[in-house]
């Protein structure tokens, strides 16, 4: 604050000394915070009190110590002379000296000033920290102030409420000179915090000098009972070779384990690093580390962890490590090396040491040969092993190494497997998928080429649903693979699968515009093929919503825009369902819009599909057409409004209500739109229906809202006049009403019993036919 203005106000005598800022600071607090003692003294002379009144309980002395001015002594001396309590505590329990030592620029003369005025050196704040703790928490505390605190009798073994002593703090910062000072003053080198951690465990992560200082004062290198591992584990994981040497020379047990991870030793930690140094492993082994010790839970050995370093792997094997050690998943070091894509040299070292590539893991039932297919470099080494006795070995999902190499896009591994001679490229999984079809699905052109060269006849392979390679290429949008297949053999381009789809149908259904355009340029493609339910590629493409694709197929010569599927789903109805307003308008202009004709299954009208889509433009377009009944009822008794409510299409509901549709028409089971909206707890729709005058089923809707414990909806319905029934619904009826099938009349979809669906195989049923099943059920 500006001194001149403040002085003028004080002289005029118009200052309210009790006034406070939004931060709850008084004039005296502000003056102290700025370090302006002349103003502080003037305020005191004019009646400002020095007792804390702020919620933080900070006194002017606290604030003066935290002022940004470098020379604070003048203001501090003045405040002390005016009677400020040197041991006053704020709401954190901190004295002014706590506050000062929490800053980084503490000065010895100010600390000495506090002691001369009777500051309590061992008072603890709300966290249990003394002023010595506050000082040592910083990475570079003042050595002079540290000595001053010790000289004035600070309790150097008094920990905070977590048990952390000043020595713990200094050891963690790696301040060797400060550590020696406090140890020479009598600090306990084996002090334990709340978690039984000792200073040397902190120091092991830092530097040689700090560790040596602690060892000079008899720190326990084999500390036990802590939730942290031995210092030797930290030295290994932090890659500090000198600290490791000091600890080993100090008598640390090279076999000591991590209490939180039994069996985990310093050797594990040394091997686990990204680029492990063999010097660590060698030093530990010389001092008695066990090369074959496995962790209790994961059963990993140091060799499992060392697969990122050929030198460390070689050292461990030389010292007797078991090359086929199994972890808890039955994985060997060879599998780990392949899985982490280590160097080919590591894989070669393990194979030369006799690693068995036929051992299977528990998770996938995969062998080392399977895992080697993750790299073009590993497979040749593993395949050349004398122990690689079964080239087509299967994992749990019946996948062979060739399949792994195919879907992992490693042509080098594929080439090596094919060179083995005995590999069977036609072997399939339960669903009839082989390595060739996997490569086609994933679009790996080079792998596809290799397999075709090796076995040209494989191009005719089909899965159990009669999908050819062309079907998979078109379904997954693999244009490059498709071109390669057709250049090789296009004789089965018209083949149909179990759903009567051709490859071209799959491309249209998948929305792959580039593939559709490519195939339309050919003479051997039927763009009007009728597949399952008499669907054409155009009808299938509408469900993708891709306007450019739909337009491309509409413009194909001979396209029948009025054609419908066996369920009565026409192009117009599908366009309404997808909310394609421009397509609907085009079809109306062309005179092929069946606006008033229901589907053959379910008796659903285009307006019902438009209500489902939630597209207001399509709804408005249909309502403007002659003969369209806005209250038309389908076979299950649903009106367009009822269906929009069921689907939660709020925009559709608003649009239909704006056209004054009937709001209380029940379905075949007696349920009104209001009842259905209440069951779905859709307050916005309920509010819109009530606003349009909905009354039928009002009390029943309230009963459902009460059952669902929807307080907002209950209040909304009561405000509309709903009355709570004394007896309410029976529990069985309420449970039925809470069931989707009972409320909406939707049959549960049939379970797919097909046997070809795998993690790598797309389902053969998807897209338009599934939507039509839903629409017509």
C-alpha cells in the first residue's frame, strides 16, 4: 500500500482500524506484509491492534516475515518491540519462525533475533513439523541456519506426525555435508518413520557421499520391517554403481527382497532397467545374488527381466540361470524376449543355450515359435532350432504361428515359415479362417502375395459362412488387396456367402465408396444383385448414410428406385429411417416415394421411420405429403408419436406435437405415450406431452415414477394433477412394466450361434439386414 496516501488518511483521523479486505487483512496486516515498518509504527500509534483477528490467525509478524523485501529485520524488530507474540500460531499451527524457515531465502540474523526474543525451537505445527523439519524439507537449506538451530538446542530426532525426522529429509535430498552435520550433532542414523523407513533407504536413491556419511555413523544397510525394499534394491534400480559398491562393502545382503514384492531382489531391479548394465548384475552375483530366484507372485526370474540386454542375458546364463524358467503364466525368457521385441541377438543367445520354443504359456497356449512371429528377425532364429519340431503347432484358439505372422504383418516371418517346407497354409481355425484370409482381412498385401505364390490354389479358400477372400477384402475396405486378388483370379467374383451376399454387396454394405466405384467399372459385377430378403446393393448402402455412395448407386443404369425387400423396406422407407432428407425429397420428386404404404412386416409407415430417425426435416417433409396420416397406427398399435417417445427422440416428439397429433392414443397393450415416457424417466418428453394436454394414464404414470424413485418426474406429474393410488400397482405388474419387451413390445434378438466369430474375424451378419430385423420385429 502507498505510504503517502495512508499517512494522509491517518493524519485526517478518518481511518476505521477495524476495516478488513476481502482476504480478511487489516491495515496493519497489509503494512506488515509490504515490510513497511514506518507505516506499521504509524498504524500502531493510531490504535491498530497487533492481536490476530483474521480467520487464518496470522499476526502482522507472520505477514512481515513473508514480505518480498530482502531486508525485513527493521520491520520485524519494530513489531517485536511493539509486543507481537514471537510464538503466536496461525491456523496451521505455524509460528512466525515456522513461516520464515518455510521460505528459501532465510537469513541467520533474523533467526537469531527470534531466539533472542524467546522463540520456542521445538514447537510443532499441525503436521508435527518443528522449525528444524521446516528447514530440512528444502533441497538446499542454509547450512549456517542449520548449525544455528542445532546450537540453540533443536531436537534433531523429533519427527513429525509421519515420523519423518530432519535426517530423513536431508538424506532424501542427498545433501551429504548437511547429513554429516546433523549426524555429528547426535541424530539417530537408524531413525524410523511411520512406515519403518530409515534414512539410508532414502539416501540409496541419491549419491555415494550421502550413503557413505550414514554408513560412517552405523546406519543399518540390511534394514527390515519397512514397506520399502533394502537400500541395495534402490541402488540397482537407480543405476548407481558406486552406491551399490558402498552398500555391498558395508555388508548389505545381496539376496535381500522387497517386502512389498517377495522374491524381488536387487538383481531383478538391475536387470529390469531399459538398458541394463552387466556390471551391476556381475557385482551382485559376485556378492551372492541368486540368479534363479523367482518372485513369489509373478514367478519372474532375473533372466525374464534381462531380455533387453544381450550382455546381461549372456552373463546370467553363464552363471547358471535356467534358460527355460517359467513365470506364473508359464512364459519363458524366450517368449518375453520375443514379446518385448528385444534384439535378435538375445533370441539367438537363448536358442543357443537350449531354450525350448515348443513350451506353451497359460494365457494363450502359445509357444515361443508363436511369439517369434512378432518380428521378421526372430522367426528365422527360432525356426532353425533343433527343438522346433512342430511348425503348425496350435494355440488355445487353434491359431498357428503362420496365422500369428499373417495378422501381425510380418512378411519376413511368413517367408521363413513357408521355407520350412512342412507348413500347411490351408489349416484353419474353428470358423474356417486360415492365415491367407487373415492377411486379406487386415490388408497386408505383401503377406497375401507370399501366400499366393506359395500356394496359388489358396485363393479359393472360404470360411464356414462361405465368405471368400473377395468378401473379406470388400467388407474390410482393402482396395489394394482386392486388386491383387482380382488380378490373380476373378472367377469367383459373383460367389455368394451364406447370407447370399456377393463381394460387391459387402462393399456397399460396408460403405466403402472407393471399392464400389472400382468394381462398378468392371463388366463382371452385378450392381443389382438380390441378396438376403431381396436386398440390393443400393438398399444395403443406404444404411451407411454415405450420400456420395448412395448417389453413385442410384445413377447406375437399370436401378429400380421403387424396389423393396421382402419385408417391404423400400429405398424411401430406409431413407426416412436414416434421416436422409435430400434423398427422400429426390424420391418424392421422381414419384417413387411410398409415403402412405406400410412395410409388409409390422405395418410400419415411413412417418414411423422418420420419427425413429429424429430428423425434423424428414418428419416435416412427410407430414406435408398428401394422404399421410399423422396418427397412423402400426400393427402393434404404435402411432408415430408413441414410437418417437419410445426411442427418446425429443425433437421428433416436439415436431409431431406441433402438428397437433393425438397425444393419448394407446398401443395394443393399453400404454399411452405418457406412460411409456414415464417408464423411461424422460422428464423432457413427459413435460412436452403434458403441455400438449396428455391426460390418459396420468395416475399410472405417477405410480411408475414412484416405483423408479424419480423425484423430479413425480413432482412434474403431481403438478399436472396425478393422484397417488392407495394400493398402487401390484409388484408383478410393475416389474413387467419395467421390462423393455413388455413396455415396447420388442422381441429379444436371437442369439448368434455361428461358430466362426473370433477376436480376429468380423461377424458375417451386420449392417442393413440387422437394422431391418430390428425395424420389423
